[in-house]
C-alpha cells in the first residue's frame, strides 16, 4: 500500500468507528432514558400509595408506621435504581471507547 492508501484506510477506519460509536451511544442513551422513566413512574406510584395510606391512617402510630415504611422503600429503591443507572452510564462510556481500541492499538502498542 502507498502512503495515500494508508491514509485513506485510516480515514475509513476512523469514520467506521465514529458511526459505530454514534449508534451505540444512541442505544445507551435510550436505555438510560428508559431507566429514568421507569424509576420516575415507580416513585410516583409509591408516593401516591403512601399518600392514600397516610390519609387512611386512624392514629398517629399508623401514620408514623406508614411514613417509616415509605421512607425505607423510597431509600432502597433510590439506591437500587441509582446503581442500575450508574451501571448504564459506565456501559455507555465503555461502548463509546470500544470502537477506538483497535485504532489506538496501532499507534500505542500497550493501549489494550
């Protein structure tokens, strides 16, 4: 191959990597949006159920019990969903870098 052909091949590889990254990025962002939507929907439903339970409480003890249960559930759901969404962001970052690993390896032998 000549220098010109090498340059053209590298340009093609970079373009292909960019297209692959854009496609993977779009799927990753969609997964994150779905996870946020699911969490928001569950949070809203849990809040509504808590409000109904609190409104039906016949004593202060029942109200405190309902509030304690809601706070525990809300915290556990928040931690769980935060970890899930954090994992999706990490996967997105890995996907964005993946197409460029081979390209980088050509210039930096220990890049992998």
